[in-house]
């Protein structure tokens, strides 16, 4: 019976959702064909220290997080699609420039533009899914599907890049720019089709449908919420604030794989470096692809917080494994990534579902924008990890990450005790 329900929910996806899935596959595949090797390029071209590479990546990411919050909250008022077009164009420009830049300052500026585009795109996509799919179960399946297809792209990208000989080549950034240009064309067509779909639905259900149900994609459910009121709501939601702090730490821990681990392996001159990096990225994505829906089914009876706690325990175990693994043990690194990937499979899509359940309909964009503050953890990870690498070494970095996981587990254990605003009265007063 559950399989029948799932198939019915897949069939309930509007055409725009399928475009988002396909677009996410091609863009993430091309993105991970080149981006993870950026730290290697910076080290080989400019001989920068781990701290200096981390400073460039972290500075760009911090700026992008601030832009993301403002942009996501603004999307509740002016519509998702305008900002998605803008961020897509920014992707095209920044990745094209990244293929040509040849100075440290140039890399720093263009990496910042790339990070801003990424930080805008992700919460806009999540909020758009909430706009175009009304049914709660179908919406959660859509978010799980988006996460799944992104990881299919992540699995294909680095291995295809390695096979084509593009790994670590600066000119390959043009591939990502071209992928986003294609996606923008698809989105333009998809938004047009979805507008027609909404118009037909409104005409067919005019007597039975409410104004909220018939509203076009990309529009705010209650546009009247002003910026000042939004900030007051977010400031009063102590549960959200604790959740953001916990997930900032969680992202800091996880991001060590994308930044500091690669720097650690590069500077240690491990054998077959590019093959190892590609294999770790491929393993990460393959584990997620092969276990995501199985784990979702196995954990369906558990509360969201319980699922997250299990994921955090696995994340802690993976960090301890990374800390003690011998530098030359190739399959040891892969084993640690398997455990970390299982943690990610549980944690990341569940975090999006968690925010979707917490967010009132009329403030969904603002809440997903606030959730983008998780990215501060990802933003400071290259710098924090780089400093620890330079001062203490790789083993200490991962032991510290394991200790931070315990703190995240504690934060999640107290969420239900924290106060939240009265959203009904706030919406009524708008």
C-alpha cells in the first residue's frame, strides 16, 4: 500500500518539479566535476598555506550567506522565479570568469560571486517546492527526491571529469556555466507551463478552491508580512535560533570533507591524490543514492529529531575514523567516507523537512532564508579547518570535529523545551 501511495505522489509532481530535478542533476554533476578541486588548483598555482586557502573560501562563503538570507526573505514578496533567474545568470558569469582568472585577488572575487549564486539558489529551490506542491507528504517526497538527484549528479560528475581528463583543469569551469545556461532555458519554459497549469486548476476548481490553494508559483502566501515583522518573528522563535546554531556546527563538521580533508591529503602528498579525491566524492554520492530511500523507509516510524540524533552519532564516528586513519591507507579513507555519507543521508534531507514543518506558510521563504544561516558553518569551515591543520595537524582537526558533534546532539535534545511565537495572531494582525 505504501508503494502505491509513493507512486501516486510521484505522479502528482507538477511539470516544474521534474524540471527542477533534471536541472539539479546536470548542474550538480558539472559543478562537482570541477569545484572540489579548487583547493588543489590554488595550492598548485600559488603555493598558498591551508590557512590562506581557507581564508579565501571562508570569506566568500560568509558574504554569500548574508546575501542568501536577504534574497530568500525578499523572494516572499517579489516571487521566486525573478531571483532564480538572477542567481542563474550570476552562476553563468562567475563560472565563466573562474575559467579565465589568473591572480589570487581575481580568484577571491570570482569565488565570492560563485558562492553568492549557490547560496541564493539552494533556499530558493526549497521554498519553490513548497509553493508548487500543497500536499505535505508529496512535498516531503519532492525534497527527498531533489536531494537524491543532486547526489546522482555528484556521483557522476567527478568520475566523468576524471575519465575525460578534466579534473583540476581550470577551463572545465565553462562546463558548469553552460549547464546553468541550459537550466535557465528549462526554467523559463517550466514557469510558463506552471502558470498555465495554475490557471486551468483555478478555472476547474473555482467554487471549491481557496485563494491560497490557487495561487501561482513563486508568489507569497501572505505578502503583507513586512521585513520588520519578519525579523520580530524570527527573533521570537527560540527553537529556530537553537536549531540554526546546532546546524551551523553540524555543517562546520561536515564541510571538513570538502575543504580541509582535501587540503590535508594534498599537503601530505598521499599516493594517487586526484584518484582518491574523486573516489571519495563518488563514494559519498553513491552511498546516498543507494541508501537514501531505504533509510527513509526504515526510519519512517521515528520522529524527525530521533532520525537526526542517529545521523549525528554516525557523523561523530566518521570523524574519529578520519582522525586515526593512516595516510597511505586508501580504503581506510573510503570507509570513513561511507560512514559519513550514511550520516549525511539521514541528516541533510531531514533538516529541510524539519524547516518545512516549522515554517508557517506565509513566511516559508523567510524561514528557509534563515535556515541558510546553516551555511555559516560551511563558510567558516575552510578557515577554521585550515588554521587547525597548520597549527595542530589533521588528526586534531577531526578529533575536535567529533567533540563538536556531541554539542550538536545536546542542542537537539533541548529543542522541544524552547518557546515559539504565536503565528496565528501574527498572521491575523498583518
